[in-house]
C-alpha cells in the first residue's frame, strides 16, 4: 500500500456473523464446519438483509458469504463508505493464493530419482532423517516431493511409498554437512538445497512480533504465521503501508517478514 493513499480502500473476502458477533471479515483461514467458523475485524455498516438472498447462506443464527467491501479503518474495524456487493468469480480469483510448489530444486540425477539404498528408504528412516536434519544448525525445512509418482500409483495408494518420493531438506549452513547427516539414516532419493532463512530465524521473528502484541509492523497484525516453504513469516494488518514493510525489513532483514494489507486501493 503506498504511504500517501488517502482511501477509501477495498477488501475482498468472506464475511460472517453469528450469535456471538456481528459481521466480521474473516482473516487467517476459515474452519469448514457448518456453519463455518472464523474471525477478523468488525465491518461497520454491513447488513446481510440488504444483500441479494442468493449472495449468502444461513445456518441457524449464522450468515456468511463472500463480498467486496469499500471503506476506511476505524480503530480495529472497517467502516463502509459505500454499499458492499457480492464478490464475483473474478474478484475471488484475484484474492486466491498460488498453489505452493513442492518440486525438488536440485537437478534431476542422471537416470532419474532413485533410492541409493532401498533397504533404508522406509517411513521409519524418513522420520529419523527428518529429526536429525532439524538438529543441525541452520535447518530450514524438510518436505517431500511426490511429483514422480504416476497417476496409476496414486490410484493404487502408493503415493506415500518412500521408494517413490524425494526427501527434501534445506539449510542455511553447509549443504554437504547436512547431506552427510541425513544420509547416515536415509537411503531414498534426496535433495539438499540452500534456504534463505533458517527455521529458527523465522520462528524468532514471528515470536518477536507476537510478543509485541502484534504491533511491531506499525499497525496491529490480524494474522501472523511462519510459511516455511516460502522461507518467510507472513503477516497481515488491517492497513499496511510501504513504510511498515520497510520497518520490518530494517528490523529483521529483507524478506524475512512479508507484510500484506487487508485493505487495498480499489481495483481499477
């Protein structure tokens, strides 16, 4: 968000009210129960009864649906400055996050990914390798690449066969050292790659912001999580500006915390 933008602003998302609270814009995920459960900033001036009947659902005392909101921040709430409208597929498409990639960043070996020692390519060995990797200073992340599993193997429920996936480990330290530690117990396919930030570094940044009442970004944070695959802490504020991101970069290092704003300049 540019520092000088005066508003009003726009937000697209899932609005829910129930017996315990009025309309709120959900942040940080929604439980797929019936009715759904989530929480976020109050939306002042929103009324489900003024919306088309087919724009939302009702279960008991709960009302919920996806809407485009135009308004300004009022404390920790959003106050509408124009009528809300139901979100259409194009609105929701713009808000959807890209699917994460679990592909191995290492070049594929000559002859393809294969176990070096099939006898040590077991679920128990994978768990032991993961535990050993986490104990190495600089550990970033451990994940599994199942991209070489064929559709036939998926249908046969062989997708989790340790002989058919690549164990991935990232580190900010020495790659050869990490590979040696993991290989001491793991005989399956392995990719060891460089991490931009260690798990410990990301966890420390998240905890520092959380212990500061989630206000270390310049405005209160509504959601705060470690995204180990991206190698970042993700933080969401009601209204976050470019200067807030610069403060986080100065405090934690460039790219450690990625700040996003729930309220944004109107589309178009």
